């Protein structure tokens, strides 16, 4: 017996979330080797709380999707979560392009962003299947 689109979708969202956590972990790795993890930024320090809240929201949305997916299969929800997957895939694609264009970007982070983009594409495929009644 094969897994249903919902089961595959749940697994893919979990893998995507783990990759997001590892992306952050990799970004902080220089700290454990006595190096700075500071990224050159032009964001004013007074706006950092807004950035932190946006990052928190970006992490909480997939968790909410996983939770609601576990408790409902209403068709309207299926389409909503498919839309969330598309938005996250687009943002990951843009992030990957920006990472590639940064002259001093790290190869491990670029590779991980490519993996996250691939997971996003798989999320979209399974989300589409689930929406179509699979």
C-alpha cells in the first residue's frame, strides 16, 4: 500500500521545516569556531524586532499547516494550504537566487536552499494531488 498525498504532504512539510531549522543552524555555525556570524545588513536596528517577528511568522505558518492538515481534509483548506506551499516555494526560490548572487555566499547554504526549493516543489505537487481528490 502506498502513502496518500496527505501523508506525503505531511512528511514533506516536516522535512521542509527541518531544513529551515538547519538553515538557521548552519548560519550560526561560525560562532562555534570563534568566527562571526554577522551578515552585512542595511536594516536599521530599530526595525529588527519587526524582522524577528516576520521570521517567527514564517516558521509558524508551516507548523500551523501541519497541524490543520492533521485534523481536516475540507476541500477549501486543501486549496488554501496549496497556496501556502506555492508562496513558500516562490520565497525559497527568490532566497536561492539572492544567495547565488551574493559574492561571498556559502556553498552549504546555497545547497540547502536548493534542497528547500526542491522540497517546496514536491509539496506543491502533493498539495495539487490532494486538492484534486487524491
